[in-house]
């Protein structure tokens, strides 16, 4: 039996039912502990009889249990409607940041209230595999050693004597074969096999069965990370790119339950800090004017071999000879609403960014959790005039008034630069 649990960042899940009826079974908790230990406790904190999730959002599937971890921009107790709102917001953020293929996932699918994020990725994968099957899977030459009835290739005398002393009508040879038995097809098949053990969606199960029936008979092999490194993109395999990307996500994040086979696990988690940074970048690109350049993931050497990396560098050309630079560092965290001020370390970081990128102004950008008036504060060293070296804290609403993802965020951020 399948069940879905939705939690927000930094919430707890334990063996004991909470007031929303959410709980973990002991075998599910053991699997989560095991997963967390393998990943250096990055994704959540182990607590007594449970876990506390961190700032990684997405989905974890353990057997029939799906845990969906959603972002949230305040510490208030969530209303039931907020789960639906943030579920939709997360899916759209992933879509805008190209973690979900726009062409593969329809708007209707994105708006389904209880559509699992994993089901969307599974559906994308099946669409890609189906498209490749219709077009015809790629064939490649490979070396084979076996008994054949007609002499071709190089005769292996030793093996031929061992195996064909009685059956002299056969020849044991090393020869080339042109067929579907190649790495890219084996990766696709492995992805289908894993999905068949994971999904509890009857429609997806039916699609997987039909695709496997239409798949050519090839040997299924264990797929590891190095197999993906061995894939060479060429004219014949360029159409496989998207399918291989999703297959890599599925295969490398899959943890089979070797003991009982009942608690197979798949994780699809995103660092919310990085997702927020990329989302802001892409929305600024949508809203920017022609004279504004938005640069992502910049760096300069700071000391010896160490570098400093602001999230976003905006450069506005005022005229042919003059330009103005502005630094934005995104922060996916909630400031104290009674005293919403950044940490000293964050301010020191912005001070260094201003000097290294010759920027007069910079901004620490937070999701909105406060109605505090925003104004620039001056650093008192480093420039002749303090007003030439300033920083402010900016807040932006992630959701609009209708509780949908705020798609005007780019223009609203640009309005804060002055």
C-alpha cells in the first residue's frame, strides 16, 4: 500500500504520529538513517525515534512511502493549503531552472495537486524512451566470441577444438556483430527495470510493461557511475541525451533493498540554497533590459589559491565609457522578524565583493519573512566616501497574492537596485 507524507524544511518525522497524522514505520526510519550515514548526514539530522529534515527539498521514496520535502519562507505553523501552494511552487521553480523538461511535462501535470515529483520524472523518462523506440534504437558494432555455422572473423583454434571436436559443422570465432547490444541501450533498460520496482502508479506500471515488451532482447548489466562516463556522444546517440540524463538520476540515486526487496529507495533532493540562487538568476534574465548584463557563478582569486564567489554580478552600461556594477548574494534563510539583520560574516563577505568587483552597492537577498523597510547601509572603510561602498538587506515574496510562484520576481529585484 502506498502513502504520501508532505513536510516542510526543518520539520520532524518520527515513529510517533504527529497532529497531522504523519509518522514513519521502523523499517522506513532505518532506511533513512542508513541513507543519511552514507551521505555524511547532509540531508537531515537524526533525532530520537526520527529525523529532522534540513534545507534539501524534493522527494524520497522508500517502498510504498513517498516523503515530499517542500520549501517554506516562514516559521509559522503551516495551513493545509500551504502544502499545495509550495508543492506547485517547487515544481515550477524546477521547471524554470530546467530540472524538469518543459516539453515533456504539461502544464496540467504540473498543476495536479498530489502529483509526485518522482512521477513527473518517471513520466519524462518513459516519454523519452518511447520516443527513441519509435525512432528506432541505435545499433552499434561490437566484438563477439561464439560458435557460428559459417566461418567468419578470426577462428579461435583452442576454443574450437575444446567445443567443436564432435560438432565439426560449427566454428568458434571472434567476429563483429551489428546489433542493439550496446551501453546506451543497456542503460535505458536498467532505468526501466528500476522504475518497475519503484512506482506504485498503475498507469506508469502499464506503460513500463509495454515499453519492456517492445524493447529488443539485450543483456541487462549492473550500471555504475563509470558507465555514464564511458558514453560517447555522437551523431547516432545525440537523441539519447535527455533520456540518459534522467536514467543517470534514477540509477545513481537508487538504493535497492537487498535483504527483503520491500524497501527499495530512490531520492531526488535539491539544495534549496542553490535552487533559490538559480531561480533568481533566471528570473533576472527574463526581466533585464538590453543595457544590463547578469552574470552567474563569478569568482576572483582572493588569497593564494583561494577564490571568492558572489552569486550574481549585475553590470549596467550607462554609456559607452561608463558602467555600474551591483552584487547580489541570495540567502535561503529566515531572519529574525523582530530584528531582521544579516550576520557579521555575511556583511564582511559583501564588503569584500564590493571591493573586488568595484561595486558601489550590493544586496543580500532573502525570501520575504519581514515587512522591514529596506535601506542601504554604508561600510565605513575602503572608499573615500562611505556612500560609494554600501550594502542592504532585500526581501522578496516567493509566492504572489494568489499563492502561486511569483513570476514578477525579476522586475521586483531590479527595482531594489536604486
